[in-house]
């Protein structure tokens, strides 16, 4: 286990002192910083593995797999793709992981049905749910963050035109590629994504709170501070 491991040691000794796969869920609205915070955590802790359901789906759309072709329309409209599609992708990914690690799930589960399926997947893999971190950010900040988000198609680095600007406007600091805007980051789709979050994902807060697994973390302020809050919430 790395010295910088974000989980307290007792999470790691879940099965008779033998380290197993642990799952940490990052919950929060669109633009709440799930991907940004996960990226920072993973960069500092080699035991963590970041799994973004949005990235998995965007990759499937790009490769035009059967799941990607089906998911594309839902994503363009800012709706959730059917539970079975994304749950299958996550289950396949978890089944393929060998050796102990902490899985940082970003964007999954997003419905109570997905959370129930994940319970079965976790049990089937002999893994355990360590915690659910809720990044709390007001809607007007979410809208501003999404409107200014830019992504690098070359290396995957993320930016924001004013909050986290690249050194040269429109160009990735790390690899020099031209930055792009995500297809679903237009005002109409964002409105729908926020409504979908309220209707279908917010019920998960109560679901995990009832189990004592939920950790609420204020998701505004400097990114380093938020990362520190998440570390504290997990220790
Ligand atoms: P997904 O890709 O998961 O999108 P999302 O949940 O809407 O979340 P985002 O990726 O928009 O935001 P984020 O929270 O990662 O924020 P970020 O770190 O980028 O899903 C896309 C679509 O796929 C869905 O609409 C759905 O169709 C489908 N899908 C995915 N999962 C699914 C599932 N489980 N079931 C069904 N369908 C599914 O930050 C945002 C911006 O803010 C960035 O520009 C960043 O630089 C900036 N920023 C971050 N933190 C700060 C800060 N502290 N201060 C200032 N700026 C900040």
C-alpha cells in the first residue's frame, strides 16, 4: 500500500487482513468537479484507479461499439443511458481487475437501480464499498463551470477558460493540442442534465446516507483544498 493511500488502513484489511478491491463513489451534479478531483487523487496515489462512466461511454461512442451506438442519442440529449448498458460496462471492468486497488467510481451509480446492481457486482468481486463522497456545489456554479470547460483531445487534460485557464488560450499546456468543448456542454443539454440529476441521482444521497456511507464535502474553492477535504472525509 502506498504511504499516500487516501483510505484509512482499516478499509484495507477488510478480509482477514488481506487487501481487497475497495470502491469509493464520487457523487455530485454535472460539473461538480468529480473528474478534476479524481484526477488529482489518482496522480498522488498509485493504489487508486479512476473509472469515469462518462469517459467509458464517450470512448464507446467514438469506437462505435453496439453500446456506444445505443448510448449516443441519450448523451446528446443529456439523458441517462439505460441502466443495463452502463452497469454491464462497469461490471466487466471490475471483473477484469487483478490485485488489490481502490476503485474511484466517478459518475456511476447514477440511479438507485444502478446502485443496487453495483451492490451485487461488489459482492460478486469480493470487494467492499468504502465510502460515497458527495461534492456539494450550487447549480449556478455548476452551469458556469460547464460553460467554461475545455478538454484536451490529445492527453485528456481538463481546463476552464477562467478558473483553470491554459497558458495560451485554447491550447493544452501539456501536449500543445487544440482544446475542445464537449458535445453535451451546450446550455440546453446542461439544463436537462441538471434536471436529470435532481430527479434520478439525488435519491442516491438518501440511499447511501441510510447506510452511513455518505460523506458530504463542500465542492467549491481552490481545487487543492477540495482534494484535502476529500482525503479527510476518507480517513
Ligand atoms: P459525465 O461525463 O459523467 O458527466 P457529468 O456527471 O455531467 O459530469 P461532468 O463530467 O460534466 O463534470 P465533473 O463533475 O466531472 O466536473 P469536472 O471535473 O469536469 O456523463 C456524461 C453523460 O454520459 C451523461 O449525461 C449521461 O448521458 C451519460 N452517463 C454517464 N454516466 C452514466 C450513468 N452512470 N448512467 C447513465 N448515463 C450515464 O469540472 C467541470 C469544470 O469545472 C471543469 O472545467 C473544471 O476545470 C472546473 N472546475 C472543477 N473544479 C473546480 C473548482 N474547484 N473551482 C473552479 N473550477 C473548477
